[in-house]
C-alpha cells in the first residue's frame, strides 16, 4: 500500500502552530493517526494473504469501467446508487474501501450469510451504531458500512486525498494531497499501481465479469493519472452550479471541524482555502474535458438529474450503449418517482462561509461561460 509520509509530517507541523493548536484538536490528531496507522497496518498484513490464497486476482482485467465524477454535492451519489441497483454492475460499499482485501470480502460474506440465517441481529446493531456515528452527516450525505460509496478511502490510506483535510484543515500546505497529478511521475506511477491493484481485487471478489461502477467526487486532482491508468474509462460528469455545490461541500467539512478543529471552524481563511481547491477542481475537469472524445464522456446537469432521475440514468445507458433490462427499467421508474418527491433540507449559502458570488464568478468565469451558468 503506497504511503506519502510527507503529508503526515506537514499536517503535524501545521497543527502545532500557535494559531492552530487547541487541546481538543491535539487530542484528535494524536488519537486518530494512531488508530489509523493501526488499521492501515492490519489491512496491509491481510492484503498479503491475498497473494497466498487468491493469487489469480493479479490477472483480473479492469475493462471499460464507468466512473461517475463531478465536484462534490453535484448528484454523483444519487446517480451512483441508482445505477448500483442494476446487477450488471459491481461497486464499492463503504466497508469494501476500509478493508480492501479479498480475504476480507470472503470473511464478511460468510459472516453476513450466517447473520442472515440467525435473523440479522448483528446487522441491526451495525445499522444502529452507523446511524449514530454518521448522524452529523445524515442530512447532508447519508452513508453507512453497506451503502454504495466512493472509493476515496483507498486514497486516504495513502494520505493523498482531500479528505485528510477533515482532520487537518490546512489545504494550502498539502498541494500533493489536493492535486495528485502534480506529483513526480515515479510517485504517481506507484500510487496508480496500488489503485489498479485495489480495483482488481474488488472485481475478482465481487464479479469478475461485471462492469465496475465507480463514484468519485474528489477525482479532479488525479483525473489525468486515472485516465492514463484506464485509457478505456467511461466518464459520467455531473455538473452543478458553483453557487450551490461549493457551500454544500464546505458544510460537509465544517461538521467535523466544529468538533475536532474548532479554531479552524471559526476561521474564514479555512473556508477560503477549501473554496480555492474547489475552484481548481472545476477548472481542471473543464480543461481535461476538452481533450476527451465525445463517446468517452457524458455530461449531465444537476437540475436535469433532480427533475427526472430516470431520464438522466437512461441517457447514461444509451450514451454508452448498455441495454436496459425490463426489470431494472421498472425499478428505475419507481425509484425516480420517489426521488422526485424528496425535498432536501440541506441549504447553505456562500455568505455563511465568508465567500461571495462575485468571488466565485471571478475565479470560475470560464466555467460559467462553458456551462451557461447565470452569474
């Protein structure tokens, strides 16, 4: 498992600066990294067993995967979860990203079947603790161990993920974690070799002949590297107005900051730094889009998705020439009807985080013009 130790040292140096340090934050940045390294070491050891018991996974092809991408809070989750209900796809659950080893897949599958035969007592306990543990995010992004989820945890293990900012909110000091594509080629190659290895294990364990369906909302900083690793990748890009997506994403980070890094949560500069990262992501996707053939990329606007989820998903199938089965089409119609009646109670504004519309428009003028967004 690739590991970028420089990220951790930078995080610590910034955390103990007088302007950042607090007793509560010091507690979390001491305890969490210890637990994280213990978990990472355990997972690394178990992954070694895969080479002994399941050596053929290394031959597993990853053919024409579908990646649902877009800046966070743009509809990637609902699209991913709707498509994940088609059994022709295989996708990561949150638990798969935390324990990315075939040995774990097999053990958890056996334990799950045993639990079902006993009336699912363990599953109920897990769901109860999951609801409590993710309660702060449930109104923003409902998740849990068995929910279809992004594979971002695979990159968290390397410390090259924007999610490191949840515990260490020092974005300007972590350029490698924010934009992996800027790493030296040798390091990018090692990182992508590890990533490909993880995807091979997942396919081998869950369906070697299925289509890999990924949802990665924080991919912009490593999109070029991913395209080089998977040249036949198929991309679905969800596009949402920056005035809506940016404050929504910042609010997701602000929830844990209030508990773990209260000084950062009270600094406008913290929100500004995160906003700058999102600006970069918007511009990177627009830039890379221009280099891709039309058949490799489909763009869907968030408003079109929320207005008619069924039509949006059907566009994906038609664009990539994937037949829609009658059973799935029926499910899609029912799920779409339910989704259209859903009203989100998660509303935030730029001004709440010290940002302005003029600032966002100035930073993303090309994006506004490319997608016809109103300033």
